[in-house]
């Protein structure tokens, strides 16, 4: 197999893996929608939101940087050690919170959510483990993803047929445990010393990104919890349902983020960013719009078969604003790749803060309106975050270009 041929297969493997990730996420969500009451699913959605924040933070701060900068085995092993340790602490904390708030019945669902995030962390470790000479190794992710797909599909089928809840949850757990077994086998049991060494390697950029996720992004993930207070757990759960069934919009396109980061890194060396950046944004806008239209149409047709009748009506009202919100996440991917390559932590942070302020103001006002107005407020907040980030990126590029222009006096 030639190197070029291997790169094509590797890219296809990555895309299929991301499609599988989206499908497993969707089927896991639908499984718990059909075995929990609307209120219980709403509380599970609250735990889900926190773990999705942790997954996004791991990708942006550690996983994507691992792919962008190095294939050093020691760094990758340290990344997995650190990931296993923080996720174990997170799982323990989540279980304690569930027990202390009389939500012990949700612990199986919470474990499924947490293990899904741990699996994503292991996937990034595997993707980062392929150096340039190893790219022709062929399919690596696909066999694992096929096993996960089969397990999560069985979980959903059993739930839809009102079969054994224990069996359904067991298959849902198995769909994520597969990756964890692979991670432990290729990395061994976590070593605290390697995890500490991995953290010590991090620089100012990673610190800024982590601070951003613990403050700006963290608060933006907490803002939807206003709906839990204002509209109740069942309505809050409907937001999570709408986000999950439309999540392929972002999960599929994010499969190309590692490749986009590598392309931007190559352009960084040549200094030709302008036209490439604009064309990439235009492609993102086109793809996001098309996928949103297909997703909203598809769910409006098939939703009655997979969503319980008591929640289907509310979910239908939320599909359009959620589609707008997720579409702008896709539009923001090129900007995110550029931020990773140029390590512009301040741009990412302040873009997030500006968008978060808009989101908070709109959502507080919307709590006195309807759940649909509240989700539209979240969508406009997502739009403002992406626009603010791009405005700051343009300003940063202009300042950088000005600093390279020689003085007219030749000094």
C-alpha cells in the first residue's frame, strides 16, 4: 500500500469513526429517552451537559493539540494516563452527586454518559498515535466502531420493544467499554508520574484554553440549566433530545478537524492563509446549511417512531433553533483550527466571553417566555460567539501583518 493510498484510507477511517461516534451518541440518547420518564431524562441531561463540556475541553486543550504537535509515544501515553485519572475522578464525583441528590436510579445512565466521554478521549489518543510513516497502516478505528455500533443498536432495539431495561443498559455500557479496554491494553494501567509529566509539558496556550473552558465555556454550558429551573426537567430534557438527534451536524464535520489543523499548519509555514481561510469558511457554511436542512426534515419524518409521544411535540418546536446553533458550531471550525495552529489562546478566550455575555443576557430575558424562545436565545448566543471569534481573528491577523511590514524609512 503506497503512502498516498494509505492516507486516503486513514482519512476514510477517521470519517467513519466520527460517523459511528455520532450514531452511538444518538442511539444511547434514544435508548434512555425510551426507558426513563421525561422528568428523569431531564435530570440525566443535566449530567450529560457537564460531561459534554469535559469532552469538549479534552478535545480542544489536549486531544487536538496532541494531533497538531507531536506523535511522540511518551506524550501520547502521558495524555492517556492523565485522561484516565481525571475521568475516574469525574465518574466518582458524578456518582456521589447522584446519590446525594436522591437520583441513584440514574447512575447506570450517568455511567453510560461518562464512559462515552472516556471512549472519545481514547479515540484521540489512537488518532494521535499515527506518525507520518505509519499513515498507511490501514483501518485502525473501524473494527472497534463496528462493535460499538452493534452494541448501541441492540440497546436501542431492546428499549423500543419495551424489553429488559437491564439488558438495554448493559449493551449501552458495552458500546463504550470497548474503547476503554483498547486504551488500557495499548497504554497499560495509568501511571501518576507520566500523567504529571504530561501536564508539566503544557505551556501558556493550554493554560489559557483550560481557563477558558472552566470559565467562559463552562458558564455557557451552565446557562441552559436556567431552563431546568424555569421550565422543568421534562422541558430541559427536550433540549437535550433535540441536540442529540441533530448532533451528527457537528460530530461528522468535526471528523475533518484534525486534517484541517494539519492543513493550516502547512499553510502557516508558507504564510498563505487569506484565500484558503475564506474558502474553508464558505465550505463550512454550505455544509452546515445543507446538513441542518436534511437533519430537520429527516427528524420531522422519523421522529414519531423514535421519540415518545409525550416529548415529540416539544422537540419539534426546538429543532430549528438547535439546528441554527449547531450549524454555527460547524462554521466556527476553521477559526478553531487556526487558533490551534497559531496558538491564539487570548482570541479564543475573549471570543467565548463576548458570546457568553450575549447568551446570558438573552437567556435570562427568555426565561419569562417559552422554551422555544429560550432555545432561540441559546442559538443567537452561539452565533455571537462565532462572529466575535472571527472578528478577533481578523484583528489579530492585521496586527501580525503590520508588525512584519518594514518601516518606510528602512529602520
